[in-house]
C-alpha cells in the first residue's frame, strides 16, 4: 500500500507577467519505507513539488489535483492541520542548512522544538532526546555543542543538525531537497550515506530531490525525470538507467563530466609525454612533480597519494588546477586533454510560453512534426517504466 499518492498535481504561480503553470499534472506514488528520486534541471518543478507536499508554497500559488499521505488528503488542508503534520508525519531537509536554522537560537533547542510541540515533552526531556539525535547524526561532543549557535558549525555539521531536526519525531516521509548542494564532495558522500542508513534503520519513505544522476542511481529504488513542469520519464531506477527512453534523460547523462580512466604513471613518463605534446585525449595530467609532505599537509586529501599512482577517477580532481598552471600557455594541449562536454542544444522554454506539444521538442534531435502538435501521452515501455514520448523506439535505435 502506498504511503504517498500524488495524482494530477498542478501548481500555478501568480507572477507580474500573469499566471504560469509551474507543475503540470504529475503522478507518482511512494510506498512506506520506499525511496524515490526526483531529478531535473533548475526550474523544472522539483522543489515546488516538495514545497506543495509540505504546504509551504509561496503566497499566490494555487494547487489542484490530489496528494494523499496515508489516506489523508493534503490539497486544501488548513494551516492548523498542516502544522500538525509538518515535522511530525512528514519532514523536510532543505538545500541550505544555514538558511533553515534560526541563527538566534541554540541548535539543541531547535532540535528539541518538534519534540515539545508534537510529542508534548518537557524541555529537559526534549533536550535529552535532542542530545541523542545529535549523537546519532555524528555531532561529536553533543552534550556541549548542543548549546552552540548555527554559525559555530561547519556546513556539513549544520546539515547533520537539520537531519536530526527532521528525524526528531520519527516521520513516515522524509523529503530531502538537494540536501548536499552546498557541501564539498567528501561531506556530500557522508551526508548521503547517513540519510540512507537512517531511512533504512527507521523504515521511513524518502523522496530525494537532486540534479545529480549518480546520487539518484545510488540511493533510490525508483525515479522520476522532470522537464518543463511535467514528468517525462519514470520507473525503477535500474530499469531507467539501463534503458533510457527519453532523449532528455539521455542528454542529462551525456552531459556529466568524465574525469578519465585509472592508470599508472611516473613523473618521467608524464614529462616526456607532455613535452612531446601527445596527451591522451580525455585524461588529465597529474602534478608533474611528486607530492611533497608540505603539499600533502596543505591539501589534506593528497596525503595518501604520494605513491604516484591514480587509483580511482576521483583522484584526478585535486590535480586539475595545478596541472593547468603547469601547462601554462599550451592551449592546444589543454584542449586535447579536456574535450568539450556534450550539451543539450537550445534552452529550457519559458513557463510563460510553453510550446503546445512536447516541451522538449525544440531541443530534441529526434523531433518530427507530430511532436509539436500535442503533449505526448505517457507510454509504458515495460517493467514499470513509462515515458512521455511518441518515439520511444528511436531511443532503442529502431529509428533514425
């Protein structure tokens, strides 16, 4: 049985230029304990969908359709009823933790607040529970640090505090709206691993919103791809990645940067290849001098890389800027080392002037005249995989 069922959800926004349909008839469901990824470019309606679930849409927004949480209709629900749900049965982790936390209140009190409001705990008992939650999300010395203010914590620690707040009352549904956007790569991985662990541990359902295909691939069982306010592809995550049936989804994957392949190298061979100006296309040069202890101490992450080997693609990233400086004026060499990333032609259509047909038709290499005539229906391509395209066979290579 589905914990969350969304049917024909439409969100209209009042703007100085008139009303725009920002979300246009999306459908999805999420079972208890399930995980669902929502992916797409900025402005496609991902965050608005999450805010609609929370009842936090901006003033002037109108919602139609149906959103049912455990059988309770959320569309049209009054503010007092929404307040009883928010932070209790449904909780949200926002993109920017510094904006989500109140800078004037101690973090321990902010984590304890939903416990006092929804569970009626006394202040002392709520603080004890808050300390346990902060420890669970990895805040060291929680008994002391819970009396600190948000500005006294790093970005990753602030996001851990926001996760503790969201989990305080044991919600049935956790909405994570790009929870790692403002964090560095290492902390991103830690936060996502923590979220996955806690969701599994507590049996919550997770709606994970992201612009990163890799994040959705690793952490969700099902996924939706949004474009122009509608869902263009949906299905089990592994099935969608195995058989991408919409050109937009394929375009997103093709536009991801690939740093290179793993290989062994030496200072001498790299210098020789560099001076011969014959770099291997698509690969970055590492530092042309061995890492010194001082460099390792300065960069932190480089300390284990003094063996002068690339052991993973991620090892390439810290060396890019140094290599660029070493390459100096060798513009042709840099161009050969870094071929242009594939891009999706054209630009996202304005919500105020959406085309009458497929919203992606103006950017699609498979467009035919019928694509401009009417919005495409959702087509089942097998194994619970659905796509809004009148030419899914073209993606399978059966058409030019």
